C-alpha cells in the first residue's frame, strides 16, 4: 500500500466532507422535501452541466467501458462516442417543458411528475418498485467499481475499500442531500476532466507515441485496430442497440431526468446543454482511448475492468496516481449519490407519504427519516457488493435498460401527447419491464438486437393499444399542459 497514493485520496475525501458541511449550512429555509431532494431548484448552467454529466458518467464509463475497450480494441472507442448526444437529448427533449410542469405540479420526484400527468396511484406504485429494483443493481455496480479501484490502485483490500468508499458516500449523501450532491458533482466533474487529460497523455507517452501504441495493438491482435473489434462484436445490430441503450434511452433514466426539474432558468439549461456535451466528448473519448491503448502496455490482464487503475500505477508517478485516483472515484460517487437520493425520495415522497399524508408537514420527522433511509440503503448496497462479478459493464447496462424500458415512453409521450392516458402508460411499463426481464434473463437477442430494442418497441405498441381503451386524460392535467 503506497502512502503517496493514499494521502491524496484522503485529502479528496476530506474535501468532499467539507463541501457536504458547506451544503448543509447553505440549506435554505422553506419546504424540506424541495430543498433536500432538489436543492430548491437553484442550479446554474455550469453546475447543471457538471451534475448531469457526472450523474450519467459512472463506473461503467471509467472502469467498465475502458475495460471493454481494452478487450475489444479501438472499435469500442468509436462505439462509445454514440453517447455524445446524451446530455443534449436529455435536456433538449425533457428540459424546459419538464421544468415548467414540475413547478406547476410542485413535483419533487419523477413519480410526482407521472402522477401529476396521469393521476394514477397504480402507475406510481409500479414505477416506484421498478425504480428501486433497477437502482439496487445499478448502485451495486458503482460500489463494486469504487472498491476495485481502491484495491488495484491503492493496494487496499476489496472489503476494506468497499467499506471506506461506500461509507463515505452514504454519509455525505444522507446528511447533505441534493445540494451536497450537486456541489460535489461540480467539483468531481472538474476532477474527471483533469484526470482524463493526465492519464491519456501519460499512456500515450509511456507507449512511445500513438503510432507505436497502435502498432503494438496490431501485433497483439489485428482485430484490436479494426472497427468491428475482436470477434467482430461491433456489428450493425450491436451498434444500433448500443445507441438506443446508452444514448436515446437515457431520456428515460430517472436520476438523469430529475436533474431537468432542478435548474434555475432557461439560460442555465442552454448553458448546461453546451458545457455538458463538451464534457461528455472529452471524458468518453479520453477514457476509452486510454483503455484501448492500455493493451499495448498491459497485454495480459486477466480482469479487463482493472485496466484503468493498473495503468494509473504503471504510467504515473505515485503522487500523480493518487491525484488521478480521484477522477474515477468522482465518476462513481456522483452517480451513486444521485441514485441514492432518488431511491430515498421514492421511498419517502412517493410511497411513505402516499400512505401517511398527514406526515407531510412534519419536517423534523421527514428530515430524520430521509437521512436514515439514505444511510440504510447505502449499508444494504455494501452487503450486495460484497461478492462482485468480473466485468461490471454488463450488469450496469442491464440496470440501465430496465429503467429505460419502464420510463421512456410514459415520460416522453406524457410530455408531448395530450391524449396519452394512464392505461397506456401502465401498459407500456408492464410490457416493457416484462419483455426486458424475460429477454435479458434468458440472454435472448431477437434478430441480433440487444433486449432493449424489442422491449422499447413492444412498450410503445402497448402504450398505443392501452391508450385506446383507457379513460381520457384528467382535465386538470390537460389544462396544465397547455
């Protein structure tokens, strides 16, 4: 265990703690739920760009994605770039209309938005259960990524690293709420950018230049430099499936969508789109290229997910490696705190207050309950991450797909189709979730497509069919949409 690597990490964790304390002191008076879960809708453009990017970019992008690029080659770097429009799509499609309706509905959570639009308690229960189940898988992936990072780069045993990493996130999220989350996201976004530049430059330099690195990849396996990748895994159907899963479908991710109801004004949204897209380009290209070129330096890794932390130790001085360790840590932490808050909000605002509405005005009770639930969720995730798989990217994509299959059409059609009703939305959720679960669990790929593609198509058809038989939209809801 290198103290030169550990000391910058300790300093980084202390900085996170200081920002969380600052966030608690800056919490505004007023409605506790709006402050704790949305930061009183006060985000500016820079913070919005960093928080939505940091929330979207996770362990899969800093650990799993580069691991896949290490295994399959430069073709995976090109594949990863289909994610570039993700921020633009999320803020562009949901953005302004989503934020306006959220203020009219006084929505704190995504389910508040769905209830305000469809007026269906059954839909809220279905969406809440779906969200919690998928988030358990998604957050477990992030905990595994953080612990593996500490294990490989800092020499900290996996179990110990898991406790340090998971405990830090659970505590600062539980006590600081949304404001602490987005402040840390803003700082973590800058750390990710600096770290990506630093590592990619060091990898290329260590490999003897870009031309030399590519030549070494070709000598190892000519398919490492082909667009199709090793084993011709990147075919047209895989490419289109991946584009749906990690780009178009991102509109339906709850923890990304909730960022679209928490910014300050239209100027902040427009600035967030531009800055966020630039940050995604730099991070996706830089990290995946570093992972692919890392094969020229570390040709025999048994676990591809270890490529980034192993490269840190190999190509960087110990102190620089310790500083860079904060970059993937930042990516993972920012995603977990967003998902933890969304899970806590679902349990409290969407489920608990639905059966105990008289507690809505008891802010002291809600404050304690929110912190306690967030903390308990963090502990449960530590237990779930105790025995990890070898490649976390597939588990992360599985959770992503489940959320998209449930939420994409109810969100998008609810915003842009006035005749959309609750029966259609419920039908889409059930068919989307059922189809995706069946295809993913049986590892079935119809016509070579990832399960998300047929699931979204069937979910859309179910929405249209259900809409024919359901009741007309609630009159008050239709009026609000105009």
